């Protein structure tokens, strides 16, 4: 059974965000094929055409940190720039970054599905925004959970708390805080124990008894007898005085 943790607080509703999130999750679930989660290679943009503007792919680069590999135009508009290569936390105010980092790490590490309700406070040229974030884990080519398929939707609010035109987000960049979150942990199959030798049951071998030196491949010992030295070898070992003493110089008298 999947385990679910809900930390929702009273927060503005993002109706379009929930709808886009539900569509993205239905697409993700259709790719499971009996697995806990699909692979990054399974994602086809044509399957999420209506959510493409709000969708993104994250890559895990450190514990609690995912950076945008791909991001829809709506996310870039909220920041007023291309967000590819930037961390997800760049969309959040400093006081909300620890919370979103913990949520991101839960998706990668548990792994889990995460949803969050967001808010961006109103300011000069900036209407208040209600946001909705969904993160769905993906495996890479090696089977590790290092990717996330997600969506980020923000809608302007009237004073009544109802959403207005989704494209009227005001002056960029916008920063968000988390007002509520929900984590649904995935049920993972048990991991098989790695195959290897059980050294506790290793067989014991007796040490062979030493063999006599004259048996087996041992050769018989032959006493060493040096060969006699030649005359030249004797001369080479003599000093000059010894060599001169052996010869007599005979002078011929003329």
C-alpha cells in the first residue's frame, strides 16, 4: 500500500494547476507497465500536449537539489528568463527553499509522488498568485531515480480568492512559498541480496606435511669440485713482481 503524508494548510486553490497536475499524473501512470515508475526515455512530449506549457524535467544534481533540464514557457515567464540549468529552488523565496528542497529529496530518495500548494505575495506590478506543483519520479538509463517529470502552474488571484487569467502573472521574477504539501511514497519491490561467497561456511583445508628434500621433484645434491686452473689463469692472478721472478732475462752479448 502506498503511504501518503498530507501537510496541507488553508491555501488558495489553483483550479487549473490541479487539472494540469491530474492530467500529467494520469499520463505518468499509463507508462508504468507494472513498474513502480516509468523511465525518462518513456516520456513523449506528444502525450502531454495540453500540459506541455507547464511541464518540466528535473535532474538530480545533489541531495535536495534538482535542476531544470527542460521547462515549459509558463515557467520561464514566471522567472522572466530561460530557466534551463537553474535549480527548482530559484522559483522560491529564501524562506521556502528548505521546504521545497526536502520535498524534492523525498521524490528522489524514497521515491515518492509530491504535490504542493504555493503562493506568491502581491507587490507593485505583481498580483498575488496561487500555484500548484506536482513532481513524479523517473528512472534514468541505469535504473536510478535521477529524473522528475513535473508541472508548475501559477494563477493570479482577485481579492475574492478566485483565479484570473493565467497569463497575467505580473512583473517577473516571481518567488513562491509552500503553503501545503502532500507526499505519496511508492511501493518498491524488495531488493535481492547481492550474490557472493559465504566466507563463514568456507571449507577448511589441512596443511600438507613437509616432504623430504630428496623426494618428489627435488634433485640429488652433487658435491662441488672446482676444476684445475690453467697457466694463463695463474698468471692473471699474479702480481707484476711475482711474474718477473718467474722469468730470467738473458742478454745476448754481441
